[in-house]
């Protein structure tokens, strides 16, 4: 019995090449793997992008069949291949590097070839037998990389962004639960790391929940911009080689397939060269990262010690902290989230430069934009969940120590300003600082207020919620 040939011959504008017979990709993909050995990270490492590409190709096949441009047999086979990819099959054949020249052309070609070769099998033909169904003539009909790739990118970003929104909500709920648990724990607030005025630990933790809520709203706004697509614009947005109704029909099919309410850009030429929505999304991700990092800085500072630092709260111990210092436990969960934030901030710089570097009717640098955005989204999602589940949920308060700090703080004099005047309050603060006495005792000793009045002013509820 003859042994199956290990390779098949395919042809492109540069000539013939031998492609592994078992591969679903073809000659264009093969050349791209040789041309772009950059990160070692293939497109298959971004499963949402692979799925999004399959969604776009499936919508195109439906549109072309509806418009009479693709016969039912070919369209059905293309759709079936796309369904398999959406279900997770064939992803390992998306082998081009995530960072590539050509504005994403190699990724689009990779998708066209994998879909075409699987569709050929479903029709009963050999892989590479393109006279029956062609990657460009049929799978890519009415399309260009320049509308397919950014549309698929936006679908993928939308999917991943909503997972980040869910993770942010988990973290928000964790902070809200702690805010409620610590609602009665009085402590000193600080400005510029100096004692300020009293507040509750619950108020402090509530601010982190509020910040997350605000940033979720900003991310939802950015997602709305992402839902505007240029599908149907083909090469530069003029729609050359596409049916006049293709843009609207393909968009509607893509919305139905993905469940995302997509809309066509008002000017497809403008939309094809504009990367503004990516810059906006990246900016929001940077905002989220910066505020998450600030929150983690606070958690590390409030828990530092345990004996020689602030020591106001305890982070749950999750691993030994040192190979030389026995018993040391480090705030490793906030630290890893800090590092995610640093990465996201750097990715934003990359997106900014790549968006600015586009020329005329196309931005050739969308591959590094999408690589940066998908990393930022995915790592922030993981960071939010890790912070919630491995850290915030297990935080405890050192209640007695916090009460002692409030009692010893000269910051209490601020609450006495309206009752004894600024100059007397200043004198009390200076004497307390010089002698180590407490504001409470000095005010009573000087007869500035009665004991009953002073206790009423310094009641925790009045200090933390004076209005």
C-alpha cells in the first residue's frame, strides 16, 4: 500500500512551495512563519482572536450566499469549518506570529487557508485542491485584510473586555464586603503619609470599590467605541470588489453570530485608517492599572511590619517570604498586581506609538496594537481575580492597635478647631507632640472643654461621619 506523501505543493506569486500534507494552513502561512520568527507566540495563543476571525469569515460566507455571490455548497462548507474553529478545533494550525508585518495580512491568510482546507475536506476533496474551493476566491470573497482583521480584532477585544468587566466586579464586591466588615473600625486617615483626621477602615476600603465601579463605567464606554467596525470597506474603505449591500448584510450576520450589537462606521475610509478606538481602550486600561496599583500600594503600606511598620491590617499569608529570613511573609499578591500594572502602562505606550505611526489610508501596525491590548485585558482580568480571591477576601484588621493610634494621634485636634479655636488647637497639638501626651488628656487638663462635651465631639461616629 503506497505511503501518503509528506508534503503537497502549493503556489503563490513567489512560486511553488512544499507544505506539510497534514497542515491545514497553506503557502502564504508557511512563508509568514519563515518571515516573522519574532515572539515565538503564534496567533493560536489568542483563542479569542482565532474565534473572532472564524466569526467574520462565517458572516462573510452567509452574506455572499445571500447576495448570490457564493453557491450554497461552498458557503455551507465554509460555515461548517468556521463553526468547528469557533468550537475550539484547528486552533493549532493558526501558526503565524502575533507580531508581523503587513497589517495583519498573514493572520488573515492563515485563517483563509485553514478554513478553505477544512471546507475542502468536508466537501470530499484533498487539502490544497483549491480548484474546488479557494482561500482567496471564496473564503475571502468581498473582503480585504484591512477590513477583516480590524473587525475580528474588535470582536475579540469586546469578548475579552467583558471578562475583565466581570473580574473587576468580583474585586469590587470583595472590597465592598470588607468595607461593611470594617465599618465600625476607627483609624487615622493620612495625607502625605502624615496623620490627618479620623475615618473608618470601612470608608477606606469603600473607596477601592467606588474606584472600580467608576473604571467599569469607563471600560463599558470604550467597549461601545469598539463595536463600530469597517467590515465591507475592503482595501481602503471604498468597498472595492464588494457587493454594494455586502457591508450591511455581513455586519448583521456578524452581529447575529457573535451576539454583539455591531454597527458600521459612518465613513469606512476614515474607519479603515483610524486607530482611535484602540487608543481609547488602551487609555482606559492604563487608568484601571494605575488605580489598581495605587490600591495595592495602600494594601502593602497598611500591612507593612508586622512589628516595625504600619501594621494596621493583615494580609492573608499565602507563601513563605524568604530563603534566609525564617518566618518572613511578603505581600506577594499586591506585588504581582503592581507588576501587571507596570506592564499595562508600558503596553499603552506601545499602542500609542503604533497608532500614531499609521500613514494615509491604513495603519500597518495593528498586530502589535492587538497583541498589547489582549495582554493588558487578560492580565488585568487575572490580576483582579487573584487580588480578590487570594488577598482581599482574607484581610483582617488590627482593631485594638488602630484604636490606640487614634487615641495617641494629634490629628484629633482638627475636630476641636470649631470648639476651641485654631490657635488653642495648635498649642495642644504642639504640646502633645513634645510631651507624648494625648490630645484628650491635655484638653481636659487645660479646662478647654468639659469631659462630656469632649467625649461627644470625639465619638467615633462624629469623627468619621461629621455631616
